[in-house]
């Protein structure tokens, strides 16, 4: 793990970001004292959300459930009125 100063991070941010994106971790120091750890982001967005507890994975795979057959739709005004009346179909 490489150690760099806050000044080097500021002056060479592009180079540092490329190195971290490539998998390298770095200790960042301020006046010689450790201040931060810069590490690559692990995994996919889904994996990060699961690790943070913000996403709960499904217990089983989602499968396509067949839809029920469509219910008949009244086409005429008399059929609509029949449905609307008390005791209608």
C-alpha cells in the first residue's frame, strides 16, 4: 500500500484516481499523520448496497407468473347499465 500526502493527492489527483481505479489502495497523510484510506470501490452497485444493508436480496429467483385470463369487458351501454344496477351480474 502506497502512502501519499494530502498535497500530493491534491496536485496529482488524476494519477491517484487512476491508480485507485486500477485496484491500488493508498494511505493519505496530513502533516505526516494518517488521515484517510483511499481504496477502490468493491464490486457492483448491487453488491455495495447489500453490504451497506440498503438492499435485501430476494430469497428465490423471480419467475414470470402467467397472468389470469382477462375478464370479459362490457361493450354496450346496456351491459354497463346492467352491471351498475343493484343485483346486476
